[in-house]
């Protein structure tokens, strides 16, 4: 079902409060990191099937400590697994919220752009009819549609 046009606003106090909430969330998660694209591609990923594998490996490592290599800290494995599961839950919730904010931003941005284009087209029609003051409006708004040329693609000037 297509969405209905959105007519809403966010009061400045509400916007500031929401930003404050996101800062509170960030403060509650001081261990969050940023990975480079290369790091994201290189590290092994843990999905639903992998979580089950890690859970089983943890269970079996706890039951069979004689098989745990000396460099493996089982308690740290348990902490990492629990954190990963908690972050997955947060990510699922936050991703849904981000998707809604993103979709709404896209929709209202489209509404505003279409309205602005309507005004621009009206001003162009008025300018063609020599309505005073419309040339400035058309020139100002037309700057959005001017294509920039690349100096490298232009032929050299004759000297």
C-alpha cells in the first residue's frame, strides 16, 4: 500500500531530546568500534547458523576443558558470545527504526522536491510570458540543473 503524503514536524525540543537519547545509547556502549571496509570484508562473519555453532562449541569446551588450547580463554568466548547476541538484538531493533527514519526522510524529501519542481516549472512558464521578476527566480533555481564540465574532457584551446 502506498504511503499517504506526510504532514508532520519535529519540534526543536523533541529533536534535541532524540539526539540526546542517541548520545545516551552511545555512552552506554563505549566499546563500539568502526571497522574499515577492508576489515569488514576480511573478518569471519557470525550469522544465525554460526551462533548455534559457537554456542555448541562453548558448551563442549566447558564440558571438555582438557581439549581447550592454552591460548583460548573460555570465559572470554562466553562474554563475546553473550555480547554478540545482545548486540544482535539491539541491531534488529535499531535497524528497524533506522529503516523507518530513512524511508520517511526519502518520502518527505521527495514530496518537498516535487513541490519545488512544480514551483520552478511555474516560474519558467511565467518567465516565458514575461512576468516581471521571474527571470531571477528561474536563474536562481536553474543553477541546480547546470551540468559541470570536466576540464580534462574539453579539447585544448587553440593558441
